[in-house]
């Protein structure tokens, strides 16, 4: 098990240090998951509180219950939380049905349309409404090298040419890029916080309840925890003739759980509440 990097030893590029010194806004992209939470904890130790903002793109019913409350309850004192809803007002499932297809690994329109786009819109608005930052922004995301081969290729610090216009100086930063999953959980534990409730329920990741990148075991556990939503996804797969999983295997076959009646939903909710977690 690796030793966790102290906040002072995070890989902070010199240009990033200079941006912070000059009073840039540092925006923490927060999904509610362990990586976002640990990143928030670490950045709050090296960035002045009045230069921090946390931004969350709410995903409605496909988001794990209790996510917004978890973010609110673990925010550093005095740091504002802003929301970035999709402009159309359409739910993710509605957009999937309109398109007749689920997102795919090489066509992740859900990220662009429901997370990145709305978040960038709200950060542009925030910068404009707070001229003291002089248009300078560092957008921090909790991506890590060891999550996947694709993420390992990411550049931890780079200028956003798309957003560095109209008087803005915008950089994208991956502060916890070199941390391991053990490091991340240790940061949360050592700060006196707890991670999102889904990890204690056997999930390895906290994104959408049903995600194209979810493992078979995560999908099965999600189906057990959220049978009503599982039924919606399964029925949507049938209607549009396309599957959530890039494997092409429908959810009931992939998880081994029929998309039948919602037996056990209320019992599970009661059990989770009794255990003190914000369950479905």
C-alpha cells in the first residue's frame, strides 16, 4: 500500500502556482465520488478559500440518491457550490431515447452534453459575475492515471484553447493524477470524512447509477439497489434496440437479474436508512 502524498507534495505545476498566487479562481469539478472528494480536501489546503468554488452537474434520477447532500456536507467551510444543469431540461434517459442509442466509449456525448458543457457554461458565468478573478480560472478535475489506459495518456496541466477567449485565461488541471485509489480513500479517512454511501454498498465507482463503464458486478449491485431505475433502463434498451453495455449484451442477461416487478425496493430503502446512509 503506497504512502499518501501530503497536500504540499501534490504535483502543482509552476504555472498553476503562479495562477493561484495572482488570484485565479480554482473550480473543483465535483461528481460526488471519492476522487472529487479527496481532490476537494487537498485543494482546500493549498488554495485560499475565497479563490475556490465547487461545481456539480446534477443528473436527476440517474444520479445516485444523496449525491448532492453528500457534496454539501463535505464542502470546505465558506466555499460556494454552484450547479450546472443541462440547458434543455431533458433527462439523460430522454436524450438516449431521442437519439435511439446509449453513449459509447468513443462517443461519450453524455459527458459533453450533461457534464462538461453545462459546467463550462456556469464557470464562464461565474467568472463574468466575479471580475476580481480577472478572467483567470483553473478547472480542476479528479481524474487519475491508474484508472485506465486512456486516462493515463492525459496531460495533467494544459491550456484550454476553447475557453481561453473573450478575456479569459483558462487552464485544465488534474491535481490527483498520480494518486492511487488507496491514497484517495486515505485522504478522505484522514480528514475525518466518509466517502459516498455507495462504496459501503459494494460499488467500485460513483458516477451514474448505470454507466457504460460500470463493471458487471457494479451493474448487478446497482440493479439490486435501484430496481425501479433498472427497469427503466432495461425497457429502454428493448424500445430502442440498443444496449447500455458496449458488449451488446442487454442488462438482464449481463446482470442475471430480470427486469421484473419492483420486489424488495421499500425493504432495501428501509434497511439503508436504518444503517444511516442516504439510500434510494
